[in-house]
């Protein structure tokens, strides 16, 4: 059985969707640990309420980048992690975690990479860039994480149309509606490989 751990910020929607898929037995996996970098995030409270193993690791717990990287790696390893899923995690992954989990860290990005990705492009700024570019489609991309933002190999994409008069909010809503299933499909294919 695959042990999935998470690096999360904010609400942790991917954590919740993947956890629900495990609970519904549509994903043969278990949760190792949820590591979050914001002590007061929604995902922190959710983990406590649902008795999910969790740990806060951030600049406030480890001021040194290297020590923080090692703490994340060691926490993932202690949880028996096979696969790491990013859930709105905005920090660059450190070299120790990347070395230990090479080709085993997945991220989802709210555009069709390689378009509209890279440093500084996240959340609403991605949707705004898509609309301003005049693209007629957007979507979500699951990719492997490497040393650069949004540049790891693409594993799977799903597309949505960008309609005339599209707003950041309407495009965001369409993409959020497909992200959970796309992540779960990718994890299933990863587990079979």
C-alpha cells in the first residue's frame, strides 16, 4: 500500500480530496504525515479534527534553510513516505528532500504547463495571465517537482475552455473542479508504475 505524505499551506484542498478518495476506497493508499508551513492554516485545524498525523515546519520553527530542509526530509522518512504531494505549498523544495524523494514529489499547477508557470505565477496570478494572453484553453498540470518552479516533467494534464468574457473567478472555479480528480488519477498511475 502506498504511503502518501503532503506538504501543504492554507486550506489543503488536495489533502482533503485525496484523503476522501482513500476513505472511499477508490485510492489504495494511506496518509503518512501532513507537513504545513503555516501554523494557523485551515489544513492545520483540519488535521487536528480528523486525527491525521501532522507537523508544523517553517521558518519560525527552523530559521536555518538547511535545518528546515533536513527536518522535512526526516519527518517524511519517519512516516514511511513513498510519495509526496504538494497541496498549495509555495516554498521551494530543498536539496535534501529532493535527493531523498527524487521523482516522487508531485505538484499540481493551475495552467497547461509550460505556459504560465514559474516563479511568481501561482493562484489567481496564473488565471489572470491566461486570460490576458488570449489563450482559448487552460487547465491543470500534474508534474514531478525538481529544483526549479514548475519545470519538472509533466505527468498528466486536463483541459478546460477559456470562454469569451472569462474572469479570474470563473476560470479558477472550472480548474479547481478538475484538480482533485486529476491528482488522484495521477497517483493511481504512479502507484501502478
